[in-house]
């Protein structure tokens, strides 16, 4: 492969997706409509810290939840909030799982290491609200943040860590060193030490649970490489590791499967429908 000379373009998604600039408004509208239809089964804006962004929305199924799915949004650690993604709770919710969607403090107000710690606090707070097994999933930077939670330096309480049964990062970022070469690092403020420390592909694993790295087949080459890198390294560390390349999907529509309870992505997160072979 030829060397990358334009690192900003290598991680740019919107210019390479037809109609890419319209997706944020579509996400926000779909999320608002979903929240409006959930009635009393939504607990909105539960605080897990003092910052206004340290809130999570908790979607509850009918009856006793089978467990808790936590979805962490992306935006290169710099953009969006929990309110853009509510509709992605639909699939796991229909399968009987509670779904927590946390917001978090963004760069440049917070560095990535601090954001990782913030998500740890959100997971612990959400776990206190819902009993049972926990499944972690997240998109793009959110994929990075959920993968970080099972790394060797994770400070998640053991009682919470022991409940995590599966991690599904979607289009995640697992080696942060390339971002040192991008203009967005003006906001991220990464140095080489933090880039290495915050890279799941460069760390040991604290809890060896099944991990399925999802990525769209039509994504930018760097996203394909990043997911393949994590699968390669964590397989070598003895994890039950899978790499799933979703054909025909790009960075913005690869997460749409979370809306469909029968989708392969929802099955990857919560498991197969009872009575159907895995």
C-alpha cells in the first residue's frame, strides 16, 4: 500500500459519503421521534457527574430487563451528544434489554484520557440502575471508548467489570497515533504518550470477553485497517475476537442495524433470538 500523505483526508468521512452532510440532522430527527414515542419507559438525563454533559438516557423495556446495553456515541471525541442517538436503542430494547446512552465532556474541554474515565463513570452509574449482564457498544470514537473499558488499566469496579459479557465496537479507532498527524489534534491535544496509552490495540486486556469489531465494507481504508488491527492484536492476546465487515455499509449507515431487533448487529450485541441457532 502507498504511504498516506493526507492524514486529514484519511479520517474524513463526510466528503466521501453521498449526502454525508445531511446525516446529523437525520439522526437528530430520528432520535427525537423515538424519544417522543417511548412514553414512561424513558428516564432522561440521569446525572452521573457534575458537568452538564455527564448525563445518560435510560430506555427500559416492558417487564424485567434481560440486561443492560450501553451505547457510546462517536464524533471524534469532539462532537454530538446523547440526544442524537436515541433511535439506536430500538433494536436491543425490542429484544428486552435496557439501553443507556450517555453523553460526555468533549474535546478540547476534556482530553481523551479524561473522556475514557468519564465513560467508566457512566457505565458504573448505569449499571447501578439495571441488574444483570452488560453489553458495551459504541460507534467510531465511541467504539474506542467501549474497547478501552476492558483494557488492562481499566479502573471499572470489579463488580461492574464482572458483569460485562460482550463488547461490540462499530467502526472504532484503536491506534490513536495517526491522529497526531491530523488537524483535529488541535482539539484533541494528544501527545505520543497519551496516544499510546489510550490505544486499545497497544494495551493488555483486563477482562477477556467476546469482542466483535464491526466495520462497514465501504468505509475509508483507515477504518477498515483500524478494526483489522484490533482483531489481529487481541486475537493474539487470546481473546474470543471477531472481525465483521458489513458489506455495502459506510461509516454513517453501519450503525443503522441497531434500530432493527432482527439485524445481525443487534444479534452481535445481545445474542441470537432464543430458539434460533447462533
